[in-house]
């Protein structure tokens, strides 16, 4: 599925240039809805990124052996860790696990609201990555590579499927953080700029300040015709610059962003306007409480963007004011995970409830997870170090089994031992749920074909509904 013709090549081959074709037509063609490789239930993705790395044995993967052996040394040689000098003995979970729903899935007391959705969850306990550091692990989760700049998974999804809504970005990331990869996490890399993510706000920015500039997108002093003329003059200069350079990704992205901003005037202000949402809905998401209002705003916006056919929506629980280090609990595990879970539990449960109520969950793939998990041994007395060797994410919605547990870790929760799912396998499975064969979703760059899953990746067929 490669369309390896950038604007420079097109200008060379079309004698009349963009005067005949029109840049907007080209961008619209790139983003036009595309037929998937095969029929699929999932039409869009909502990815809930838990920056820092939630602890699996404290959330969705209980380990009774840790209770029995609490305080004892790890009975095998530990692998490479991030904080080599400050790790200690085995540490049991401070939280109680109970079984929920007809499926009986065990969930810790950190998630009293989400536990009510146990029968909607497909919990993957056997995730594996390749990096013990946040930067590499975060990039690998988002792009498939922990060492090279690659297109993000949202960009690959839009490249493969296009978008149903030309007046909103096909790929939106709400309040992303700039640490551990920065804009590379939503970049289109070597894919055309039309497929890059659009960041709305940044981590740490107050959510109630984000909608203000969006609500005033329209230039009230000019008519649409006048605005179009003004933009055409700006784009004429941009295209003249593009003609002088063979390939300038930043300039291509700027051209695309101007066109998208013009189209967004018609729909973005309404999409981000929550005044029509009922007080009950806002309260369900936790917008009336300081602990939950920030992430609750993101989750409510995710539902509103899903209603408007945005293809890939990412919401980010980031480091920032009132959140310190997110899920990255190298010490003070109880205080940090308690606070962090409180911030996301009610909003995520509300999102699942609301997607169901609007008939969207059956066509939306919801994915929750961080860049890695945490160790079963203590760090700095009462914390946990990074663990990419066996950790948990979960999915819900279109195409996955409900109330289902996939894979397993060892009795201590250190290594994936059953149905091991590498990040390449996760990406392959996500693409499959969207109707895309990961082996066929390729793009030619630098003399070779690339794909999100590189040369690896297997679809986890056992978790497919």
C-alpha cells in the first residue's frame, strides 16, 4: 500500500503544477476513506497511554507467591534493570484483589469503577518490550522501534484506512507529554505529512485552557471566500519553497496543517464545546472533582471525537502538576499508584459506559497500557523498578473477547511465560482488528519497504472474538 509520491515529485510530473490539481485535492486524496484488507469490526482506536509504567502485580495480575515470599530475595538472577544499585527483595502488593463480573477477572482495589467493566475487558498479561528505559520503551510502544525514528502507530492506521471526517484531524493526541520521545510519539516519520498526529494541548496544560483557542478558530473578520484567498496566497509561497527543496518534512507538515486548520473551522469548535453535555455526563466522567477533571475531560473528548469519526484518538496520562512522575513509582508505590489510579479510574469507566450508551464500543478498539510494567522486587524500600519482560495491558470493544485473560507471567510476575506478546505482536493484532494485514501495510522509503511491525509480529488469534 505504498504511495511514495511527495509534493516535489508531483510538481515535476504535472506541467500545470498545483494550479491544475490543487493541494487540497491531493491531501484529501491521501486521507480519503480506504477499504480495509478484509472486513473488520473496529473502525477506530482510542489509546489510553499510562506514561511511566503501571505495575501489573498491583493492578491486573495478582501474584499470591509474592504474599508468601514477601521480603525474601528473588530466587533467580534478575535481568537488566534501570536502577541497578537500589533494588531489594520481593515486595507483595499492598492492594487487595477481588474477582469481578461473570468472568471472575481479578482486579485490584485501585480500580473500583473500572472493575464493574470486568466482563468488557480483554486483559493481556504477557506483554514484552525491548527497553528498560522510558525513552526507548515509549518510542517502541508508539512507533515499533526503540532506536530509530519511525512513523507512529496512529499514522500507520490513518495511512492504511484514511478518515471518514475531512474536517477534523484523522489522528488526534490529547495533552501528550514532550518527554521520552516528544513529538516523535505522534509523528508520521517518513510517511507523508498528511498522516501525522495533531497534538491538542500538552501534558501539564490545564484542560480548561485548551478549548479556548479552538472555539475561536473562525476568523470572524473575513468571509470563508476571503479566508480561502488569504490561505491560497500563503500556500503559494509555501509551494514555491517546496519547489526549491526535494523533501522538507517540516514544510510539508506546515502546508498540511494550514489546510487542515482551514477545514477545522467548520467542526472543531463544536466538537470541543462541552456546554451541550449534561451535568450528569460531566459528573460521570469526574469533571466536577479536582482529582479526575483533567483526565475526565480527555476521556469525554475521546467519546466526542469517536462520534465524529476521528480514526485514531490518543489520550495521555502524563507527568505534570499534581501528578509528579505519573506511574513511575521508583519509591512511594502506595502513595503514587493510589493517586494515579484515582485520577484515571472513574474517567475510564465512564468512557466505556458512554461508548456503550452511544453504540460506539462495538466499533471502537480501546487499548490501555504503559511503556512497560514494574518489578516484583522492591526499589528504594517501597517502590518498584522498570520491567519490560512481562507486564499487562488491556483491550476492550471491537473484535476482542470480553471478560478474557490472555497470556501469563511467572509466579513472581517478572517474565512472560505463556502466549508471550511482544510489542510487534500487539501492533499486528491491533492492525488485524482494524482489518489490516500488518505484512501488507508497507511503505517504501530509502530503498526498502517498511511496516509498523518491522520484520516481526504475529496476530494473537486466541483473543479475537
